[in-house]
């Protein structure tokens, strides 16, 4: 299992245990973490799973990927260097303890 901590803009933390291999969007939706809708089911086609990877973790997740992910992020609000689509972050054991911050709102 991989632990993921989702932090709302208000500071409220939602910690979930996810099976390895699913995405950070799927783990949030399965555990009813508010603020991650995942409307497109993980196809990088909706940007309702926009998150900010904590500075300590961006080296492990890597930045947004060229192509679909970066293009879709153009539709998200308040995009930053550490912005990712949670559906494009696959939860490997190396990401145990991952911290993802939620934007104030999805588009
Ligand atoms: Fe639609 Fe991530 S779930 S872009």
C-alpha cells in the first residue's frame, strides 16, 4: 500500500492508503477526497484532478509530462511549476508518504 496525503487549501489533510499501481486521482476518488473529481476517468482530458505536488516530492513524481498532461493543464486554474494531473501520477511504493496539495477550486 502507498500512503498519500491530500491537503486542502484550508489545510485539512486527508490521508489514504492506496494499492500500488492505481493513480493518485483514483485513490482520491475511491476514498471520497473532496476536490478531485476525475470527470474523464483518468484520460488526461478534463483537468478536474489538478494538484500541486509538495516541493519535497516533485523530484520523485517528476513534473507534468509533455503532451496531453501539459496541454490539459492549460485549462486548469492557477497552474504552478509543481502542478500535475493526479490521474497521471501512478502510485508506486517509492511514493509512499506522497503529499499532494489541492487547488482552491478546479475549473
Ligand atoms: Fe481527467 Fe485527470 S481525471 S484529467
